[in-house]
């Protein structure tokens, strides 16, 4: 081997090593930054320093990639304005993250449909996950879609009392998710009845379970159909358009729907349907130890 070829080979190896080092650095650099706080005061301080305030969101309609893992136990002790602001911020970024995951699943499914590859393993997995049918791809696609932030926030507020309920504090149970007979997961027992609510390790898990409930159970079939119609017409999917189809979410029926509409209007939640999660080059995860 000539000297020039040896030098060229060494250079190629060197370049390859540099790329490997860069890839390793990029992967390690994408690990989330983890922050621990003790209470709501510290949480608000951290979120503010990370430019995650209600006002900052609407400057460019972007929500920072800051994800609070659990519900603060001292929310009820805060002044109303701070309590509401914190609860919305805890929910919003996690809701958008859960929706982004659903959007990715939806886009992959559409890609396979367009390629007429309807017997793909992924489609089978999605059918199993969302209780759909591979023989009815159109109906399966209806199930894999977003839940507008305003609707999710309004329901979490209503079901958990702005995150102050015992269920929210003890198990991040934000949506009144009842435990089924076959469910072997964690739960919180009511002190006054036989009711058991499903408990979650994180706020995100609670949100994902809520969205899965909306997207998979028969009770919300009409909601999914209306959501499909809205999408097909090229309109924005908003909470206000979907609330009429949640009469079966609560025993209060139409009163529950009216309460959600009032919550969306009074708390100005509709504006959150038009924001999106910022590019997550670096996530920040905040855990509350109280």
C-alpha cells in the first residue's frame, strides 16, 4: 500500500470516528434535564425562568418542552390566580406531547393506507391498541386523532377541582378514570363509596389514558365521527365543537356538557387549541417532591 493511500485511509478513519463521537454527543445531549422542586412556589419560579408562563405562550404560539411529572399537593393553598396558572401549565405541555404521539401514529397509518399496505404489522398493533378493526381502516383512522387542549383542560379542571382533589394529589388522577373489573393497575379507593379511580405515576400517563378512553370506547363513537367530519371539512378541531358528544362521560349528562362549555368560555381555554409544542431539542422534566 502506497504512503498516500495509507494517509487517505487514516483520514477516512479519523472522519468516521469524529462522526461517531458527534452522534454519541448528540444522543447524550438530548437526554432531558431533570429538575426537582418542593412546592408550588419553587415550581412557578422554575417554569418562569424557563419562559413557561401563560403570557409567553401567546407571543409565538409555542409551548416550551417543559413537562411537570406530578400534581403538587399544595395547589389548594395557593392564591386562585397562581393555582389556575400552574395547573394549566402542568397540563398543557403534557397534553401537546400526548397529542403529538397520536399524530405520529396517525401519519404513519395514513402513509401505509396510501401505499395500500393495509396488512402491515403496525396497523394490527394500532387496531389492538385502539380497539379498532383492520377490516375497517377508515373507522380505525377515526380513532387515532387528537383531543383538543381546551377540552382536555376543561375536563381535568372539572374532574379534579383544578388538581386539588385527593385523587389528583395521591395518584395524578385528573379525569375521573374509573377502574374496570379486569384492571390490575394501581387505584385510589373512595372514602365514601366503592368507587375506585385509576392512579398514575405521572400526569402524562393520566392524560394518555384519558385520550385513549376518548379514542377507543364506544361511548364516544359520535365524538370521533364529528371530529372526522371537522377534519374532512378542513376546519380546526376545537373543544367547543366536541363537548356536545360527552353526555356519557358523566351521569349529569347535558349538565356536564354545559359545565364544560362554561369552563372553556369563562377560563378562555379555547386559545390553547391554537398553540403547539416547541421543537424539543432539549426536554426539561420537573418532579415535585411534596
